[in-house]
C-alpha cells in the first residue's frame, strides 16, 4: 500500500483525534468543505461540524489555508473528518480585537437576560453586556432585546480566558435618545430611503439613513432581504460604505427593519409575462436537495426539477448550466416546476 501511495505522490500519514493541522481548501458544496491535508487522503468538514461553521465557511475561497482539528482520523471512505471550530473562533476574536481598538460597534445577538446583564453571541463567541452598559431605553426593558440583533462596542476582549464584555450604550447613547425616537416616529413602513451600509455581518447588514435635514438613524437588513436572488455571503452583495436604496418593512421597540430587495421591482412581476408552460429555458443549478434540484433562471426566479424527473444516470452539480422546460407555473406561491431537456429521451420526458 505504501508503495502505491508513493507512486501517487502521497505520503502515508496517520492522524489522531484532536490533532491540529494546516489545510488548504480544495472545493465547497452546500453540505461539505473538502481540504488538502497533505496526507494519503483528503480532509472533509461535514454534517454537524459543517453546520456549526457554515457562516465561517462562506468566507473561505478555494486555495485558502486554515487550521483544522481532527474529529475522526479515518472514516469508512478513507477521508479524515475535520472541525473548523478553532479557525472560526480565531477569526471572530481577531475581528473583535480590531473593533475594540477602533471603538467600533459589532453586530450581536441577544440570547438571554439575567439580573447582571444580557448574554449575547457575536459570530460564535459568547459575550456579556453588563446592566451598567445598557443605554437609557434598553435599561428600561432589557428583555425586549432578547432574540434580536443589534450593535454593541467591545470593551474587553481576551481570548486567553474567553472573555468578551461589550457596551450597548456606547452605540445607543451616542446620539440623543429622545431625538432619535422622534425621528423614528416620523418614519412609516413602506417608505423608501437612500442609505449607507455601516456594518456587515454574517446575518445581514446595518444601514444608516438620513431623515429630514440632519437626523440619521440605523436599521437592519437581514440577509434574506438583500436580493431577490440567492445570497450565500453578505459580503458578496454589500460592503461597508456602499450606497443602497432601502424600503422600511418594520418598526418595533425603537428598532427599524429595512429591505434592499423590496426597494426594487419584484422579478416575478415580469416573470408571469416572460415564462410560459412548455417553454424551453436555460438555467444554472444553485442547490441540490433530497427531493430534487433547484435551477436559477435569473436572479429571484428559481424552479425545481423534482427527483422523479431526473434519470438515474444523470448527474447534476451546483454551477452546472442545464436546458429545461417549464412544466407548471404557480404565480401565487412564486414557484416553477421544471423538467430536463434530454438529448436521449426516456419515456415520459420531453
């Protein structure tokens, strides 16, 4: 076996559980990350380890190098099962250290409240906002922040003892609360504004808008509200400082929710006129599920080729361009059912 591996240019390397190794990204799918670990086989991040690091994996490109730890030295198929937890946390801590030094706000998610303050999550790192670091409005009802995203400024960042302390009032009290409340009261759902991206996070971005002559307020654009098309990574769509047009879609507890895509025309308005049953179309495979393949015809317009419509010998992969025909159009649910246009036509296929 060792002779065969030597001829193939591979080293016979053994690994142990928990071992830290450097690895290079070879490829990404919607379920796994494949890495070159310089051994007899490839390394893979999949299942629970993939889900845990999903947001971090979105930031990785083919060719990037990361530190991984070994979960299973050798699986049934011969690959080494890996974890990205260390690399993921390392990147998050670096971001927090930079924000602390620059005294900039970061996006956090409130998990719970106790008499001492609020427990939060920031890109996988657990942090705490003491009651003394809550702004005037938040201090009145800390529970109102639970299960919500907002911004806070890191005060203490020490990865050696896993300590992260933040301040919400450094953000909320930076401007006059009463004045901000009056400004927000003038904003109505459905209003459209020109804005500027101030913070980019894995779950979306914060956008600042100008109301009146000199008043500015921020709102959150969730990743699902960035584009009518599929968004895998927020930074692929927007960056800090970008000018965007937004639509106000929510107001609650002094927080604003914005949408970039709803400030644009819904592509389905034109799709009803453009696409007809039995029409031949070309698209790109964007997602593979247990029940079929999703094909994007244009940003915001996707159709499903059900698994029963795919011949057993046909292999479809993400990014592949395919020729299809439209079987059914559900305008109310905004769904298309597609079939494959095949070169050899089995019974029942067009």
